[in-house]
C-alpha cells in the first residue's frame, strides 16, 4: 500500500512527552518542525483522502490539530487540505452544496478558488493604489535640485520619511545600489558634518605639505566655513 506524507498544522507548540505519546498512539512515523508547530506524518493508505481520514481518526484526540495538508501535490497537481468544522457549519455547507447541485467537496473547492481570486484582485488593486500615491506624492522630485535645496521630511511618503528619521537618529548609513554596485548613500546630518570637517583638515594639510606649521582642528573647520560663505579664492590655512 502506498505511503502518503501528511502535514499536521497545530494550534500550539507540541514537544517532548506529548509528541512521544502521539507517536505511540498513532503507530505512524512522524517528525516535528523546529518550532514544534507542525508535524510531518507518513501514512499507509490507498489514497490521500483515506490517509487524511486515518490521521484524524488516530490523532484528533491526542494532538491540537488545526489543519491537515498533503505535503506533495497529487496526480492532478493539487494539494489536499482537511479543515475541521463544527457540526452546525458542516450542516450549512452540505445545504449550500445541495442547493448548488454540487458535492460538498466540489462546492468547497469552488468557494476556495473564488476566495483566492478575490484576494489576489484586492491585493493587486491595493498595490496599484499605493504605487499611484507614491508617484503623485513624489512628482515634485522630478524638478532639478540645486546644491542648497532643503526638502521638508514631512513631504516624503510615510515609509521614506520613517527611513530618513531612522537614519537621522541611529547614524546608520544606507547605500542605494544598482547592477553596477553602490550609486548613492543616505547619511545623517551629523555624519555629513563630520565628513566635511575631515575634508577641511585634509585640504589644509595638503596645502601646507612640506611646511612645519600646524593648524589646529578648530581653526581648519572655521576657515573652511568662512571660505564656503565668502566664496574667496586664495585663502591660507594659517600663518605661513
């Protein structure tokens, strides 16, 4: 008789003594997932439906079973699921199936397919709406930016605003890449000023290469700021 692999999705974690007892009661080889929330069982049965029924019969009183599902697709390429229903729910489903002229299995299968189609349609519409909002809310970024442009973070879409604020407070650097590698970076204002200070000192040291004079860090930064504000050429780093 063929063996069928059935996955048991549990309502809670099962480990240790409880799992060992289930193995002894069922007489089936089984293995638990690393988190103890699902179990794979090997069942000897003529077909998948009988295998699922055997799992229910042997383990429904021993394990907190939520859903049973075949691990591998059947000959028709479909997975089989078994979901427990309360007696009243079963009665209603059978009534709806009879009213539609279908078997209970056919009715449930069609209902699930329609629900999945509605879910995919809703998700697609949600993504299109989010993309449209993003494009419209950031349309102003198409205009050319100057070196002194300041952009209010409140004008950014919420996910991007959250990213900018997180970078600002944590000091983490975010790199943007394409197929060639990193092409841009998002850094905090604090880190930007530190980099500018380092650059100012390096420029002063380069201009005074070969000289024995020394320019303190504070003076180098002040002179860099003065040069940027006055736009004057030929300024010296300190007394020659």
